[in-house]
C-alpha cells in the first residue's frame, strides 16, 4: 500500500530475495501482521502509526469534500479499476445516456490529458489531474479539481481514478461510493486477488460482457467471487460497446441521486450516503463514528 511503501514518491521497492533457495512451491506473503504489509526496518507498530497519520490527514480533505457535496446534494461516484477495464468508454456512454442531467468529470492519470479530452468531446466538463509518479487520487487533489468545476445543486460528479486495484481502495475522496469496474477479460479470480478494492466498492460493473463468448469465461463465477469478498455488493453486467446493461446502470445512478436529495440533515461524519440507502433508517453506523449535523438546504 502506498501509505507506507513509498510508491507515492515514485520509488519501487522489491522486498525479498538474497541468494538462497526456498525450494519448490515456496512463496512469500508479506500481508501477515496487524499492519497487513511488511517493510524492511519498520515494525508493525510503526507501520500502523505511519498509515494512520497519512490516512487521518487525507480523511480531513475527504470530509471537507463530502460536506460540500452533501450541502449541494451532488452525487459523487469514484470509478476504480485496473488499467484497460473500459472505465473511460463506459463513462462516455454513460454521459450520453444521462442526456441533460447536469454532471462533470474529474480524470485521474499519471500522465496525458487523453481521457479528459475524450470526456470533453461528449460535451461534459472535465478536469484532468495528473498524479506524476503517484498511483491514486486523494481528497486534496479532488478538492482542488472541484474548485475548477461549476457544479449546480443536484448534479452528478464522476471521479475516474488512476487505473490501480490496490492503493485507491484505501483513500477516501469524499465520494458517495466506489464503483469497481471489472472487465471479463481479467479473470474470474480477480476479486480474490485484490479483495480490498472489491470489499470497499458499493457496486461492481462486470464490463465488456459482449466479449464473454470469445474468452471462455464464467460470468457466474465472477459474481460468486465478488460476493465471496463482499456479500452485499451489487453487480451489473454491462457492455459499454453494445449498450447491453446500460439502462440498469443509468437507472442505478438516478436512484442514488434521488436518494441523496432526500437525505436527512443528520449525517454520519464518516459513512457515505449509500449507508443510509442500505439501512433505510437512522441508527448507529458500523464504523462506530459519532453523528454530525451538516447543513440542510
């Protein structure tokens, strides 16, 4: 995770081998211990301290974003996936399908403005954020990008994160929920290999299903593995190219926007609005954070 390994500073570290033989079938697992990661020279306690400090700072920016979005009743979704899953194509088709719904896009990539240019070609406003050697967007970046967007009350904000199934799972941007996009070409075990992302996601879009007959894939197994890591995840089968499933995806977005417009003034300081739509009631959230009253407009 880039909260501790240094990859946000562009340093790639390979932890492991000297010149010794582990024997056939041996593998390294650095995910054990309370921190869930290992870095040479740092104890598990120090790793937890570093990660907590970093995430506490980024969470403050995320909460500022969330408060602003809630006051304006703007639905914000964080699109996360591997590179090449079809996020930008799906987003362009989504913009077309939403018609005159007010919306804007924040694009995250290490380099180029290619994706932002594709979005602008649809007529939607877009801000490109280039992270350089960074592997994810954070709340600070998103907050600055929002300053360049004139989002009216009741709009939709799409945040297309850097293609990466690891680090974006840990960083709250102030969004209402993460939408994990998974291409059928990636392998049915992808949710098992990257469980943090699919656990953090509110909904998964199984994309490029028009290719399924040509790839010898089991769509039911994809869904079963998604639910192994996240039993409550919603799953949609979509082909952005052919349009199959796009109606259900757009209907889902419209439902979330309507539910956000109807949210009560008492809002959890930590949980996104999707928590309310799941529980349909006001009660203590699973994260244990206290309630906070935000502006009700």
